[in-house]
């Protein structure tokens, strides 16, 4: 068995890992690269394997950095199955179409500029038709239901606790008559977070994994406690409303938006924040929230109890969902306090850019950063509190309050990563570190080495590892 790292190796986007056995080829995730546009475009167009030769894909969850190149895989003649959970299939149905819409919109803008310069037009990465057709490959699998993506390979998905429907993948092989188990934990969620259940161990019958691929995003860093996060959000909302400003929250449409809404709903219900309208300004967020309502089987006990007492989640009278472009534009003319939640989460595209250029220049306003911001993104520049940021090619002075609420992250922090590794791996387990920047990976690797783990490999793009 051979494992090749094709993405999220020494970086945090483009998750994709190829497993090859005598019987065939299996891909874990098929994510889109994000960052510098030209570099990301080149990476997204290249698979480093023949898609027609691929037998199956196992998809951990629906975030675009894990699922975003599946339509391109279909376009390149992939004909196998894509295995994932029921909720992930429903989220991917809306997210991949939205991704294709963004590709086509961006290309129209680029081609207008190219035409003025006498250059040939370029095609989008893939079309909405590709995004729809790839859904025919999806096979929905419930948590803990064993299936066989390749002859001689048995797979099981357990709850990752990261976003709705997210799964950790356990693969059981027969290695020359000896059982061998590989675990895939990318991305790993957090314990005690709202709505979703805690991450589950991938072990069975008390037997530890032989090899573990695990993310490193927050290596060396620790999140705020959930109860502190709620208090921070309440304080921030109160400050902004008292000075008559707007609170802008860039948030991923799937996962982060629903977590923020859940906390705001609880704060409103407890009278801990002043009455202020909350606008969810992202068609994808609106659709994703509908999918969340469709899958209460993924909720933890607290969320289930909250639904029972409140009647429904994400439906407080102060929360309004914005779909039309005209209504979105009207929010920028609003002079009264408001909370605006909009995508994209890393501030690289979408309606959030229009809101940012109308928000960052006033001291009355605030921007709340509620998730990880990758290098070379506008979100990272806001986290770094740059005095000026460039939006749509123009510079804007940053005078508003920038509040970083680390507790909202849906990724396990340093302690969570170490604890989960201890739960599923022995000191002889082959540990393979992915999905992290250099500093984070080094911190996580150092902590594991100090605890006696003997076989740790840091993934690099194209690195091949023999699993026996």
C-alpha cells in the first residue's frame, strides 16, 4: 500500500491524499486550493494522477477545501463512487454549485479584462453543469456503517464533530494476511462545542490504529473556552450597539455561520445582548442553514433540548436572511446598529468584500474574526491589524475595531489534537501530519515526540509513504 500527499501538505487548503493498493486507487478528499490566485489556479488544474484510473473517493466533509475539485474530477472522466455521510451529500449539493457559480462569475470578469487587452478568454475551473453531474457519483453512508470503497478495503465513518455531517475515516486493510488500520482525521472537531456531537474515536475493540493522518491547524495554540467565547461575543455586540455601529462577521457559510447564530439566539433568549437585527447575507448560508434544520440526527443533546424548548434553532425574531442582491446592497446604506454575517469566511470573495469596504473605515464599527485565516488572505491581513487593506484594487484605512474570537474555531486546538492522538494511537503508530502551516506542525510534532511517539512524518506535496 502506498500513500501520496497531493494537498494540505505543509499548507491548510486543498486536502487530497491518494491511497494505492494492488486492487486500485482510492482518494481521501478532493479539495480546492486557496491563496495566491495564480498559484492556486495552477494547483487546482493539476491532479498528479489520471482521474479515469481512480476507483473511488471518500469525502470527509463538504467544506470547499476538501470537496471543491470533485466537479473537475468528474469533468476529467472519473466514473467511480464518492462515499460520504447523508448530511455531507446534502451540503455538497449546494456548495459545489455555489463554487461553480463563483468560478463562472470570476471568469466573466477576468475575460472582460483580457478582451480589452486583446488576450484569449480562459475557461472556468468547472461549470455548474459539472457540479450537478458529479452528484450522481455520491453514495450516502451513515455513521458506523461499514462499506467497501475498494476490493480488500473496508471503510467506516465516525463523527468528526467539525461541521454538520463531517466524518473521520477508518480504513481497514489486509496486509499480506495481517490486519492494518489507517485513520484519517482531517479535519478534527472540538469537544463541548454547540450543535454538534464531540469527535468520536476511530478505534474498534480497543485496538489502536496502525497509522494516523491527522491535521495540525492549531498546533501550538489553544482556544478560548466555549463559556468565555459566549461572554466575549456578548461584550462585543453590546459595545458596538452602544456606539451606534455595525458588527460585521465574516464566516464560512457552513458551520461557522450556524454556530454564531446559535450563540446569538441563546444570548437574545437570555437577554444578555441588546435588541439588534442580525442579517445573514449569503445565499449559500441561507441554503446551508436549511440543510442544518434537515439533519437533527447530527445534533448533540444540548442542541436537541434547545430545539425542544425554543421550537426551532436559527429562527429568532431578530435573525433575518438576505438572498437578493438589492437587499444586500441596502445594508451598506443602513445607519442604525446591526450585525451582518456574510461569506466568504477568509474574506477572499463574495458579498463580505462589499460590506468590508463600507465598514473598516469607521471607528464605530467592528469586524469579528471567528475562524482560521490562511496566509495571503484579506482575513489574515485584518487579523494582523494592517493599517490599510486592499479591497477590489483600492486601499482602505482600517479604523474599526478588529476582534479575534478564537473560541469559535471548529478545529481542535493543540490540546485537543494531542488528546485525540493519545485516544486512537499507540506510541508505535505511524503518525502523518497534514493540514497546517510550518510553525503549527512543528509545535504539534514536538509535543508528540515529547510524549514518546516514535514514528512521525510531516507531509510534503508529492511525498509518498509506504504503508506496507
